[in-house]
C-alpha cells in the first residue's frame, strides 16, 4: 500500500485482479458490470489530457481497491461522474446497482459541485466541516478523496490558474480531511502534489536541498541501517527496515510557520521498522537502545497508549554516529496499515462480517473500532468529542446568496437563518428561498443549501414563530419584540400604579407639577412620562418610590447627592441584610419591610427563600460604578503555626481589604478556624483577597460565610 504510483495504463483486468484478492467473485462480477456501464455512459467523452474519460473513474477505483475498500465503494468510484456528466439518473443507478451505490454517487456529485473560493482560514475550516457534514456516509468522502488524488496526479494538463485553485483547495480542504481520517498515505501525496502545483519554484528549491542533504549523509545513513539490520539478525528478529522520507510540504510549512531554516527542520534521520507482532516491537526497541543510546525523555509508547485517531507505534530518538539524532518508529504490519490508510483500514477489518448498509451505522462502527483501540488510553471521551464535531456534526452549514458559509445548529430553520444574518432581517422576514425554491420560514435547513431571506417592510415577528425558532438569538429577538408590542399595556398599568401610590398621599397624578415630573425624569434618565409609566408597569421601578420622589423633591434634594447603590430605588431607605452580607456583584433581591425601607439580601439567602413568592420580595440590581465598602465574612481554616495570623492579616491589607473584626472558633491541635469581617468594594475585590490568601501555604480552606 503506502505508494500509489501506477503503470502507464491501468486496465479493468488489472483492477479485477486486485479485487479478486479480497472480494467475493460475485462482487467482482458486479464491479465489472459497473465498469461496462460507466464506459458506455462516458462514451465519446475525453479528459483534457486527451485520453478516454473512463480511465479516470478506473484510476479512482484502483486507489480504493489498493486500500481494500468494499465493493459498493469501488462500484461508486467507477460511476462517480455519471450523474454529473452524463444523462444517467440516480434512479437508474439505484435500479442497476442498488440504493447504496446510488446514494454514494449522488453524495460524491454534490461534493463535486461545491466550490471553495474564499481565501480565509475560517472559511476553509467551515468548508471541511461542511464536506464531512454532507457526507453522512463516510465512504462518500473516501471516494471523493480518491477522485481528488487522481485529479491531482493528472493536474499538469490544466491551465495554470485552474491548477493553482485546485491545488489550494487540495492543501486547505482535502489534505486536512485525509489527516483527520488518519489516511497518511493519501494525505502525503495530496500535499506533495498540491505543494508542487501551488508553489512550483519553492518546491523545486526544497526538493534540491533535500536531495543534497541526502547525498551528504548517504554513507552515514547506510551505516546506520546496516547496523540495525545486523543487530536485529543477531537477535533473530525479522523486520522491514527502511529510511523514512520527510514530506516536502510539511518541511515547508514548518519552516514558514516556525521561521526555521532548512537545516533546523531537516536535521534528523528517520527510520521505520515493521515487525510481526507487539511483542517483537518491544524486543526491537531493546535492540536499538543497546546499539545507540536513546535521548532521555523522548521515548513514546503509542502502542500502550494509542493516539486519538487510532495510531499505534513505538517512537524513540537515538544518539547516532557523530551525535546525529536518529528518529525510530517501530510497529506491527497491522499498525502500519492503520497508520497509512486510517479509516479505510478499519473498513477492511469489518468487511468480513455481515454489515448493514446504513450510513450512520458504518460511521458508528468506525468510531467503535477506534474506541476499542482507545479503551485503555483514558482519552476516549475527548476523542469522541472531536469526532462528533467533524463526523456527526451538530451543525448544518449553509450558504448565503453571496457564497459565505454560515454555521447553524442542527435542526435550525429558515427563520433562524434570517436572524443569524441580522436581527432586522429576522424581524422583517416573510419567507425564504432554499436553492431558489420559495419555502416557509419553518423549513429545517440542510448542509450545502443556499438560503436567501425574503423580507417585507411591514412584516413583524409573531408569537407562533417561537414554535420553530431554535437558536437562542432568534428566540431572544422574537421575545424581545413581542414584549415591546405589549408596551402600551405596560404604560397603562404603570400609570394606574403610580396614580394609586400618589392616592395614598391624597394627590392625583394630574396635580403633580410638570416641573417636578420633569425633574424626576431627568434624574432617572427617562425620556418622557410614558417611559416612566412603562418601567413601573414592567416592574422595573417601584410606584411608591416614584410617588415619594414626585412629592418630596422640593424638600429633600439632598437625596440626589447620595450614591445610588441599587438601580431603581433612588431616594428610598436602604439597608443591607446582616444575615447574608451582600456585596456588589452578588445576585440580590430587595425586601420591603415596614419602617425599615428596603432591605437588600443575597438571592440565595435562606431568609429570602423562606419568604417564597411573597410580593414584598422585589427584583433589584446593583447600580453601575458603586463606590463604598461593604462588610463580608470570611472563614479561614489555617494550620496551627506561629505567625500565620499575621500573615493572613498582611495578605488582606495588601489587597486593601479593611479588617473590622476577628473571631476564633473550633480550635484543635492541628488547625484553627478564624472568622474575619472585611470591608470590600465588590466581588472582584473579594476574589483578589481570597486569591492572595490561597497563596499562603498554611491556609487550608476558605469559606465566605452567610452571616
Ligand atoms: Mn472525478
């Protein structure tokens, strides 16, 4: 496997002889029939190179046959361009070769139609995800990768600009997908060909440099290889030993991204040993470690702890002759196959048992087989998390009419899309066009669709929309809108409440002097009376406070000088509850109590919870930019050690906390509880103090106390 180079002309008979080594005769028969069908459908079509078109699908099928892919994938490879380029329909394929093959070919055609145009990195990442999302059957991706690989091999026939576009797409989209699926051999070749087509001159320079370097070191290299082989023979270990070629694209990328010179990147020999079984891997490791000294700390056992994509190998670095470092990888044949073919290797394993054609099940099968490899490694969850993102995405990817990709959660509708584009678009949309077809706003979107929003000037959100908006943004905006249309109701309600509050003082609303009203509006930064009524109506301000302000403004202007600690209760007597000592930043509620004004508690205070849904409990919030200090109680459990109390006190005052009280409790021989009351500005200030305290080794535990 490993190398996909092929002879001048590859014939269907050659394909069949590869297939006969691992498929049933009837399967090979069916594939041969697909070849004849494809050849007839593409009859008369030529590739740009001039050769008959069918040689392209044949070459794609060969790449997959070399990976021992299943019969449906090979069949689909032979037919992968017929829906796109000939008059054959998906229905015909289904009738002739089964639903699975038809779906695979349809999937490949859809991916072929996607064009990647943006230069942006983020777009590339989304595009990769979209490809994976659209291909619910992973075999679609494998056929597509093989298709792309053959197109890259035959790229020289194309115009330079087209060549570069395809090369860039290959480097940014397809090679990373091959990597994600663990398909090293394909990834390596895609990168090599992509690099060559994209940057021909840099490619040549780098290639020449590598060649020179290899020439310089050939003698040394041979010596090392011979030494390895000899030592292994002495120990009766049979192994394939070969030098490893570094990929030019990865050398280039390392030089570019890490700003390294060629010599800094290309500074090690790499040797791979492939042996029969796991046991022999460790024996071979012992053999090389006795031959050359290993570099300490560089040995990695990916056999016991496989990488996330199932990769297994022993890695070590040795001090070679003249101190030249030698990188050695040791693995079994099976591990080598997984390392080169990735997901495709897993397919091969499963090809024996009866398997269901459902796409999902295949993907799960793969995930499960990887999970088996992962079982002992402890990071299976993390791995599945990343697989989920890429292979079972919770997102759909759709295009705007301008070709930008938008990611939405799975199940998102046209309405969600409209709000994702812009709130105003969402608020005024009436319908959507999906791939130019007019559709209702409630239509769920699928990856790859192009979505356009139809708006109308007088359109407005309706409450029924909440039934099919699923993104937080859409739901929030719809609710917000619905709330504002109820505004006039809130205004009526607020006016009534204020009237009632004034009535208790025997004043009617229309008796309030306009100047007083204006002064209050100015103070509370409200635009007009309606705004005041609305805030009262919505429960954001309290009618009795507004009433008192309106009546007392003349006498008690001093109220204006006090810092407003709590938003909306200006002018009211405020107390901070001793039971829970709230400080700015804590979630709080206000409790109206006769003769005491409003008492501020923390939301989680047990006294408040006991009051349940009492209408004396009012939602309040801290004003911004509060000045002042608020007491808070901290319990510190410390080890009994001389001087520790002084350290704690110093730490608190270093953070500008003001200690107002200290008590001791629960002493034992080992530790002491110390309760501090400290004045702090807000939660952030408290956090700074706690952080400082935590840095003292003798401090065992810190608790903020309720009372
Ligand atoms: Mn093709």
